[in-house]
C-alpha cells in the first residue's frame, strides 16, 4: 500500500514539474478555464441550458458533437497501438511493430483523458446533471438493454476502467521494477482493444438508430465513425509523440511514427471513400431525406451557416490525405505535425458541426432553422478541451517519466526489467 | 359517466424493497444535511425540496409515496402561484385506450388549439416559448404554365425538360414541407391547407425506447407520460421522436401566476422545472376525469375528435369505421393513436 | 532570466488571445447573429405586458366569427370563479382574436337539447342514445330579429306598417334584412334552388321559427332538424359525433354540449364560405438564432409570390 501511495505521489510530482515552456503551456490552458468557470456557473447554476444556443429544433449541437468526436479519439488511442500486441511476433522481422512499445502508454493516457472529457461534455449536455444518479443501476433506473444510451454509458465506463487498469498496472510494475503478470495484463489488453471498437460503434448506434434523422440513419455510420476516429486519433498521437520525442528523453523510433502515420493515411482514405459513398447515395436520388446533407453541403432556402464548415472539413480531409500519401511528406517531421493538427481539426468539424447539427436540420416535421453557438457555449467547450489537454499533458508526462525511468521506486533503481 | 371512469385500484407495487429502504435512508440523511445547510430558509421548504430530489420514479412509487409526493407539490405550487393548486395522481382508467382523430380537410389553420393547449397545460409563455402543437401551412397548388420551360436539362430545343419538368418541386400534396410561421390576415386561405402536428401517443413510441432512465413511459391507457422529477434532460427522446412532439425547458419556465391552471396532474400539466422534457399528454388531467382535451374543445370547426378506442360507439371508433384515415409516417411503425382523416 | 522570458511569453500569448477574441467578437457583431440573452429577456415580457394590459378582452365569441355588425354569433362574457372548485372562470378569451380559447365550465349557459331522434339506421343505433346527455347553448336569446316586438320594433323599418304574410314561397325582392341576405334573389345557400320561406315559417311571425317539410315548427336551438332534411349524410356524422363539435365529456353517452349547425356555419352565406374566415392566432416565436421566416417563403416557389393573397373559405 505504501508503495502504491508513493507511486502516485512520485508520478504526479514528476508530472507537475517542468521547465518554463511546460508551465507556459499549462498556463495558457489554465487561462481558458477562467471563462469556463464563468460559463459553468451561468449554465449549471444560474440559468440552465438557455444560455447555450440550443433550440427545440436543434437540441443537440456543440456538446454532443464534441462528445461523439472524443469517443472516437478515445477509441483510436488504444486501437492504433493494437498491432503492437497482435503482431509482436517473430513475423515482425523489421521490428516496426516492436517500435510501438513506448506508444502504448501514451495511447492509454489519451484514452483515459478522452473518456473523461466525453463525460464532461455529457454533463454539460444534460439538462439536469444533478439527477445523474437516476441512471445508476440499483438506486436509479438503468433502462438496459432498451436504451442505446445505457449501452453507451456501460461501454464507456468499462472502457475507462480498463484503460486505467491497463495503463496504471503497467506503469506501477515499471515503477517498482517487478515483472508483470503477463496473463493478467495481456487479458486486459485483449479486452480493451475490441472494447475500444465497441465504444465508437455503440456511439454510432446511438445516433444512427433514429429514423427521423435521415442523415444519421444509415448502416455505414459505425464504420465511418471508426475510420474517421482512427484518422483523427492517430493524428493527435503522432503530434504527442513528436512533442515528447523532442522535449523529453523518451525514445520513439521513426519506425513507430511512420507506422502510425500510415494508419492515419489508410483510415483517412477509407473515411473519405465512405464520405463520398454517403454523399453520392444521398444526392443522386435526392429525396426528401437528403435535405439534411443538402443543407450542410450547399445550404437550403438561403440558410447556409454550415456550408463553410462542411467544405473546410472536406477540403482539409482531402488535402491532408493527398499530402500524407507522399512518403517524403509523411517522414518530414516538421510538416507532419502541422498536417496532423489540421487534420485533427478537420475531423473535429466533420464529426461535430457537420454531423450532429445537420441531423437536426430540418426537424422531423420539416422546419429549417440555424444554430449559432453562444459565447458561454464556446467558453465551456474550450474550457473542457483545456481541462482535457491539461489532464493529458500531466498524465502523459508522468507516463513518459515512468517509461524513461525517471519515476522509479528507490528499490527499483538499477534494475533493468524489460516490459511490454 | 360510465363505469369506465372507475380508477384502476391496482398499483405497480413491484418497486423493490431494498431500493426503497436505501432511498429512505438516503432521504433521511439528506434531510439532516438540508437542515444543517439551509438554516436560513424555511425548514419545511428545504425538507420538501430535498424529499423531491430523492423521490423515486412515479411508476415505482407506492401509494403512500405517491400521496406524499402529491402533498409536497400541492403545498409548494399553492404557495408559489398564490392559489389552491391540486395535483392529481389518478392512474389510467380501466379498459380505456385513448385515441385521437383529426379531420385534415376541415382544419382552417387558426392555431386556436395551440393556445388552448398552452393555457390548459401551463407551458412556459416566453423565453423560451413552449407550444406542444405545431400547425403547418401547406400550399395547395402553384402549377404555372410560365414554369413549363424551366425544365432540366436546359435546352433550347426541348426546354420543357425531358428529365425533370419545369413544374417539379411544386408542393401540392407534399406533406411536411410547409410554413410553420405563416401569419395571414385571415384563415383559411384559398391556396393552402393546414396540418396540425402534436404528440401521436404512439403504441410503439421510439422516445420511450431511447430514454436511459425510463422517466418517460406508456401508461395503460396509451398515454406516453413523463415523470418530470425523474428526467435527466439528456434529450435522447427529442432526437428520436419522428413527430417533433417533445419540447425542452431550456431555462426556468415563465408561467405568470394569474395564467396558471391550478387543476393539474402529476404526469401532465403541473408546472415543470428547468432542464426537463415535456410533451402533450392528451390533457391527462382532463381526459382521465372524462373530459375532452383542451384542443378538442377549442377547435372552432370541430376537426378534432377524441375518445376511447375500445368503445365501438366512441367518436374515434366511428371515424375509423366510416372515414378514410391515415397515420403520419406510418412507415416508421410507431403506430400512432393519432389518426388523420378526411370526410 | 528564465522567469523574464516566461512572463514575456505569457504576455504575448495573452495579447494574441485578446486580439483574436476581440476580432471574433467584432466579426460576430458585424453579422449580428447571437443576440445576448439578457437584454432580450428583459424586453420580451415588457413588450407583452404593453400589448396586453391596455385592453383585456373579456367578451369573446365562441365558435363562429362575429357578424358584420360586430355582434358575435354566440358571445360569452368571462365571469371569474364560475367553477368554484378551482376558482376557474367560465371561459378564457384570446387577446389576439377575441375567440374563446378555453372553457372552464363547458356547460355554462346551456340547456338540455330535448328529445333527440334516435337514428333509424340499425347500424348506428346500437348505442343507447336515449341515455345521452346532450345540452346546447340556447341561441334564441341572441338572435337579432327574433327578439323584436313585431308591432313596435319591426314597424320602425317597415314604414310603420306590419307587413302582411306572404301568399306563397316565391322569391321576391326584400325591402329589409339586407344584413342577413344581401340579395334575396340570389341566396348564398342551395344555389338559389330554394328560398327563405323553405326554412323560415311564413305564417307564424310570433315565433319566427324554422319549419320542417310538413310545416311543423323547429326551434332555433335545434337547427339540425332543419339542415338534416337535405344534408342527411352530414347529419348522421353529426349525430355520431364525427362531424361538428362537442365539448364536455368524451365518454359515450356522457354529458356533452353539442354545437349545432348554425354555430359553425352561417346558413345564409354557406355557399361562399363553409367557415367564415377568421383571424389566426399569432405564429410561434422563431427559434433562437433566426431573425425571420423568409426561408419558408422561398421554399417551393421559384420567385413566385406566395404571400397570402386574402382569405377564402374552403
């Protein structure tokens, strides 16, 4: 027990220590929390959701979009590293997959962060967060298996637990220098990987099982979700890896980054193919059900607020796909993170603004209206992101410390134990 | 009134014992906490607020708990609105399944039903305005010879359009593509007909299916109700409803004291709070006492009909027997108990 | 040294952040899209109050539009506390259109319908209509000419003379009653195939009652007996509750106030308008973020003007 407490203390002491650049980064994020606190007060305490830009017509928007996007990030964070477990066998002669060793923990920290942010956005999405206990089985009513949302709650929470268990078990063992119980750890990992797919699949089912929203109501939604998520999630992991490689002693071979950027290209390609299929399927027959996609792509009846967002995201996706296809661009580590960040934003638009909002326009009885986020909504969204980034920064910095051996139990110093 | 009116005595007593005890304990703990926290405010008020917060879903309450909940609400509402407010908790009537029929041919689009509903059901009057009924204006025709040569593909030789005619996209007979904010001098207009939409009280309601906490459910008489005190405000039901029948209290509802209708039902028109969903309940506070809904009563052309689907002599059953009816978006298999009909 | 650089960086970032957010605010202001919630909240109720306080409508019409002379067809006056149980008024009136929006007491001012003829058709007579509790709102008291004293009042218009009973039912030009029938030679009912005295009693002026085919009098309170002579199918629908309006109890056989034919239709102009056009209640408030509903106008019409051109009956 003592060791465990010491581990937690050492972990966070290390994670919270850094140079001026580190504090500047945290400081910037910290500044974003101030308007967030104001917005939270306005929304949660004083006025309710009326301070946000939602209407009865567009009742899901900003928070829901971020929620869906972040579920994707959470899923991708673990899944992009799964080749490491599955293929780390004699067949892997060139050692490409083996090189992902250090990426695993970063991925898990990202997953923990993303799921936490998902829950944060859900809280802000809810009208009565004070009644959250109503959903807890036992004291409340958990409408399982009927409500798709209960499935989502279930898979997300289990996923969070799995990742905390995986990540911190791994780190703890590295910390103490004890050998890991491979059976236990591997079992957790092998559950976590398909589970990562399940969280995004279930989230897709959450919205694509609603016939009144024709834009969502197609069976391609889960695979489209997963492919865009993997493209976006792997992109952000590349950025994180490059940052840690540059600013810490963590060794991340080029092979690992190249491998992940290949995953990004592949998934982005598949995502673009699916987006194209969707657009053709909707627009060719051009039925009443294609109004939602028409509205988002071209605007209808003079309402076109989403059009620039939609096209920006499409262009970002296509251009970054073309660029990332070129090996020299992919291997240029000055250009690569820039593309990755832009791609990440592009996918954020694609899955937030461009997915959730047009699903609401027109309403099921044909009313067109437009959505404008309020400042409070923007404050809260930015603040949630800032909190997530702070969390990810701290968690992953600690993880890096463990990996490079700077966070280590006194008794373990000097011991060299090879870990997965 | 007939025997149908007799209330079903049987309550859903399946609420499990342990949960109840747990909640009771939680409730006591909360009361103690509340007493400590809210020394300034009225003790009884704090007590009732906390008890309200800890109460169970209406469906699972025992008779006694229901009575307590109602008493709490009656006291609070009476104080808040300065008049004697009654909160009814009567369960569904025996062998009654409510159905509704609307004569689409007769509706003149006057929107009186919308406001009768607002007056009866204590909706928020402004910021944000909540109305459970929406009337859509749809054009009858505007086929024009002038448009003949606006076809596709555009061509000098065959301008009428060998693939798409110039009079395509004319709205005659196209449901749900109409105007929600029409405001002519007088109705009915010559070139339009009107299509009121409200909760269809589906027999297979998608909103109930998606609710994660079962706060919205079908009562035996076919009314889809919401326990406002149990709703967590996730708005899944609003996204899942194909008829856009659900509304959300984005802020604290604005209901002027003098406008408040004091005859309320727990599952119906009692004043709502911020952050919960609400919807048409076929005026449950009236219909369960044998009275027509407010929208039926107000319709100046008698387009709205309401009654018991099990009773062959009821107005709705007679309509099903004698008229041509359709259900809105029947392809979704939600089986609305709201029928549109024509003479 | 290090600290100095740190604070410089922070300062620059704050500056940049400020500039960017100011830019966003400015551009948003240019578009004038997000109305700040607070001022809107304050203005709205005040506006409404202004619109409502000066004149509260307490006299309102029940079903049909007020007649041209401003008199309501069946008018009610709001009386507070009619339903003592709840402290309800008898009715609530629309402040926009002057129509009744809500009945607290659905049977306010009603009287029993009297003997209802049981439907002859076996299919529809299964229900025990004898037990139906039907009430109507007596209209005779609200009729304009009906309540006049023939000797005193009528004479005022009819050149001080009492007009003799007509010899037959042949159409002729009427010297008075243009307010009811603009052109007595062109009745707006039945396309001039019949005339006033096919429905109105031509011998009994005392009651000025309606008559059936055999010359039996029909009360103004039960015009369905007259209308049903020709409109048989509609009459059956009305009898079953499919056509027309009822308020009160939805239970079969329960107490209902039945609206009679003339409460919704004006028999003297029905050929022009099935229902007299009325002013609609106000449209719902536009959703947040929408300034107008112009997009609805542009739906379906390629530049054609679809703004309402004036009302007409169905």
